[in-house]
């Protein structure tokens, strides 16, 4: 775990120096500023507009960072030939992957917390009100981003960054409709196809469970049971994805 921690720290430092990261964070801050302006001219729904736009900015920017930086975690090391020197040392491949996952996740945590702090300060300054459900919504965004990072890392172990981006983005979009796919029924569907759709819906990451923006915008409390379930779900799903990624990466010929 110490070696994985060193890889994670180096990954965090590299991500912090990435110009794309600063551009995305700046774009998020601009969106939050726009949310404040729009909120001021939205009579009666100022807080709802600001919270919705602010959380949407945090989520969208986090997803972009997770995908576009995550898919290059392994490929970039191979392209620069630094991976071979690293694996020549007493660093196992699963430790390398775990470190890369932890480093990017730490980057996302730092950026998300910074953007969330900006949103809360904007709310406190203009509305003199703070609600803990916004913190819960940000926490759920981080859980969702953890799964996306694990997906991007998995695909980056055996394919190109372009395909990894498409696969990760495709699974994210599909995961938004996992619940709908589970409950979808049609007279034209055969029983076998219906069962297959249900099975696929359970395999897909259910990202809709992490969406509590509407509750945050209307100051509705999120049940503690949902917080616990989403935490366990994200932890288990990330662990399974990292195990699969380690198995795939351990069998890859790096010569």
C-alpha cells in the first residue's frame, strides 16, 4: 500500500500540473458565477436556480476530468516509456493501478471540494442560508466520479484513449437509464430479451441513484439509509472494477 500511495501522490502532482485541469475548473467557476447572476434575476426561485446550476457545473466538470484524464493514466505512462522503468522496480501492476486510481480520485476530491466551497460561499453571501443536503449532493457526485474513474482506468488498460473515452462515456450514459431499463416492458419484446435487459441493468452502474440535485435545490433532506447504500454501492463497484482492471493489466504484454 505504501508503494501505491507513492504512485497516487505522483499522479496527483501530475494532474495538478495539467493545463486541461485548470481550464475545466475555471470553466466551472464561471458557470457558478453565471448561476449567481441568473439566480438574482430569477424572482422567487433564486436558491433553486443557483443550487441546480452550481451542482450541475461541479458534476459536469468532474465527469470531464475523470474521463479525459482517466483514460490516459496508463497509456501516457506507456507512451513516455516511464511505465517500464516503474514496473522494473518492486512495484506490482495492481499497486500501480491502485495508485493511479487513488491519485486521480484525490485530484477530483480537491477540485470538487474547492468548487463546492465556492458554491456554498455564494449561497451564504447572497441568501444567508446553508443547507447540508448540498454537501450530501456533492458527496454523491464524488461517489459517482469514483466509479467513472474506475471505468476509465479499466478501459485504459487494454485499449486506446479514444476508444476508452467512448466506452466510458457510453457506459455513463447507459448507467443513467439503468433503472428505466429495469422497468421497461414492451409487448414486442420476447421474455428472453426482457430478462436480458433486466440482467444488463443490474450490471450497469446505476448513476441515477446518485442524483439528488432536485432534493438539494428544494432543501429536501436525503435519508441516511440512501447515503449508506450509495457509499457501499460505490465502494463495492469500484473494488470490482479495479480487480478486473488488475487481472486484465497483469496479462497484458508490455514488450
